C-alpha cells in the first residue's frame, strides 16, 4: 500500500517536472528554431516544426544585408564591461553594507534596510524621466561609467538584502574566535566571514549579472551609441521589410548562451544560495 | 603568564545587571573556575576579561595594567568557546595554525608548533579533516589545540566540556587539568557543573545573579560555604537545610516539626561561634548528607524519623529520611543498608553542622 503510494507520488512529481520544464524551455526552443529559419518559414501559419535549418541569420548578426557592420561586437563588449563592473561594485558594496547592518548596532537599522529595499519598488519606467534629465545635466548619458553607476545602484538593494541574510546565518562566534586569535575586525571579516559566504557572494553575483545583462529600459533610453548594450541594440533591428525576426532571434540566441553556460556552471551555489536560511540547522 | 584582576566590574544589558560589582584576583599560574547556574554572569565576566564585552564600570587589569580599552587581539589571551567556533572552511591543521598566521612566523615554525601541540593532544591523524567531519571530542581537542598553540598570558575557557559525552568529559577533565599543571598558564574556566569545578580548580569563584558569592579552594567552599546559595549549589546531593530557632537556655536549636518541637543541643565547637546570638533567632541548620548518621536503635542526641527511600548508586547509598514536614538525606557507604519504611534514629556529625541566618542567608 505504502509502496504503491510512493510510486504514484514519484510519477506525479515527474509529470509535474516535465510539464514545468516544457513551459520554461519552450521559449528557448522557439528562439533557437526561429534563429535557424528563413523569413518565410518564421511567419508561416501553421508554424513549421520541420524545416531545413539555415545559418544565414547568424551572418546577419554581424552584417546588414548591404554588408555594413552591425556593431554587434561593440554592443556585446559593452554588455560585458558594464555588467561585469556593476556586478563587481554592487557585490562589493552590498557585502560591506550587509556586513555592517548584520553585525553592528546602527540606529534606525530597520528603516535603513527598508529604504534600501524601497529603491527596488518603483518600476524602472517611473524613474526614467528624472534619471534622463539628471543624466543629461551631469553628462552621464551614454557613458560606461554612467551605466555602471546606475546598474550598481539598481542592484545594490538586492545584494544588500541577500548578503545580509547570509551574514546573519554565520555565528558571530567565528569572528570572536578570530579576534581572540589576534586578528583585527577587518581581518576577521576577510579571513573568516567572507570565505564562509562564498555561496552568498556567488549567488548575489549571478543575480546581479543577469539583471544587468538583460536590462533593457534604461539602456534603451539613456544610451545611444557609446555605452549601448545588446538588448536595446537588438530591439531596433528593423529592416526595410519590417522586423527581422530571424536576425533578432539569432542575436538573442548568441546573447543568451553565455549566461546559460554561466548559470549552468554555478547552478549548485545558486541553488544553495536561494535556499540558504530556508532550513534551519 | 599573568595575573588577572577585576576591580568593581559592572556590566549591564539594558535593565539587567549581568555582572554586579565583582572584585576578583586571579593569581599568576592559577586555575580559577567561575561557577554558577546559567544566567549568573559567569560567561559575561569571562567575555569581559577577554575584551569581547566592554564593561560599564570598573577596571580589568592584566599583570597590573588596565586593559579596558585594549582590543581582544592585544590582550594576548586564548579563548576556548563552548561551541568550539572552529572555522568551518579550514582544516583542523589550519584551524590550529590560524592564531600563528598573524604573527609573522615562518612556515616551518608554524608547522612545528602545530605538530607539537597536535602530538600533545593526540590529534595529528585528524589534521587534514574539516571541523564538520570531526566528532565532538575531536572538535574540542582542536579548539583546545588552537588555544594552546600560542603561549598566551591567559587561557579563557567557556564551558569547553559541556558538549561532550559523560565518559569523554571525565577523561578530558583530567587531561586538561594535567596540561594546565604542566604549563602553569593562568586559566579562567567557566562551568555550571560543580563536580567539574571541584575536580579541576585551584580556586572556585561562585556567582549568582551577577554577584560574586564566595571565592575559595574547592575544600573551602565545600566545607565552609559563605551562604545558603553556595551551600546548596556545591555538593550532590546538596546540603540538608533544617529551619530552626536558636534556644539560648540550652545552647541548642528548636526544630519545629508538625506542631511539636525537637530540641537539638549544639555541640561545643558550634556553641562558641554563636555565643552572641539572641534567643529565638531564626536560623537554618545545614548538614552535608555524609554527616547524617543512621542508627537502628535509639541513641543519645539522636532523633527518630522514617526511612522512606533508599537509592543504591553502587559507590554509595542515598537514604531519604522524613519526619513530618522535615525531609533530609543521608549518604552512606554501599555496605550500610537499613530497613526502608521503618523508624530509624539519626545523629549529626558535630564537625559538619553549619548555621545560617534565615534572613540574610549568610553563614554564621
């Protein structure tokens, strides 16, 4: 009886997982096949599931039909530079802020934490106009440092909260032990606390990175040429026959792959990072 | 090696006074145990010595020098935590080496020092393992090794044995004491286990509710407790307490039992010390279980009561005696067996009688 039930449970669980997997993977699948189709195959109704794949769209990622450079390599480089730098800074400052909030007595700590969280509450569009005006008058529009600053600020709220929950989980006794072993507070943080929060750092970094990598709205409005990343750039691939879906899909595919690989590589720490603190020892 | 002094130390947590005007001097090379129930302020005192807590009033001196404003790192003390606090990301070896890594010591010397202390504590074979993979006893040894790898001025230990199994605890107790006797490093050790305190300490400092109750050798605190709290806390089973009133006419005490009064004449040695007490003063007569003798026949200076229960513990027998509302305990050798449920006669060892003032709870 019991055996039967557990077997049924297993089948149900697998069925659920497969359904979820189909839902989540379908867009990726569709993106990939669209990138491999010709224009007429893409728009055909009913949709074509069997076709001869073409790599023509991938050539289109780098060159227009008339053979001029699409600047994709530049946009891709910008995406890497801006995402990496802002991830680095948001994790660095996030970890430091989270550590102080977690360990020190700070007046109005809860309000401060709420304020930090509240920076994430407004939708990006709501802050666009003031940001646009500010950035123009500060000459930060369309600059790499301007975008790094913005994305760092944007991610900081998240990294502070995430890292705080990690630091809260690490008993203060380890630092006390380090203090007694002859280390300063700073050394204790570097040598004892940070090594124990590697998973937290990794998880925060992945989330920040993905958020920057995929950010569209600010990029579309605040950049035009010199600090433009791939998402806003790809959206304007409109040819003389309307949207060039095949090339957009091919570009998006190439843009998604690095993040996919990266996420796959760090999936273990990501999973631990997400469930950290959920189960008390 | 160093002496440690607490001068009028006060530590508050909000409204609670955790350490209340404690004065204590720990001599160079001494093994002092801070003993008391949980929440008595013993751990807070220890952490204040370490510098992990800032004191609100008073001074802490090491070798005569005030260290109130010194960081823990600059006080040159080693702390052994109750939960060991072994760095989970480091191997046992690296845990032990950790305090040396900040001292500009060359690689070979670090290796040598760690191996020496590992050999001493017999933990060399577990060096490559991380704390998670170690038994509680081994974790404890590594924590101890980390404290001992330096030659600090003072060892501070916060209930280091409390997480161990009974057998390991007894072994480690002896081992720890032996090591301390060999290297003679001043040690302050916190425990709530009075047996541990009696077994290990040069002197015991007993605390309750933040106040230091008595400081003395294990023998002192056992034989001459300063007050009811100490008398009750030290010894297992604890001292018998019999409420009574002083009877000046007979130099004795009147013990009220269910309406009647037993007059118990005090022995000569006790009489002298209480000659200035007024008739009728409310007292408590304290007597250790081993000083309560049981007789099967009526005896002089004895009083009769019921033997209600006997616990045979192997190495000793514990007899529970009752007369009306009066209940007390006698400890005898395992050879002494008396009929349970019968009337027996009880006498008290004159040397063992302690009198306490019922109001102040202080010893007289």
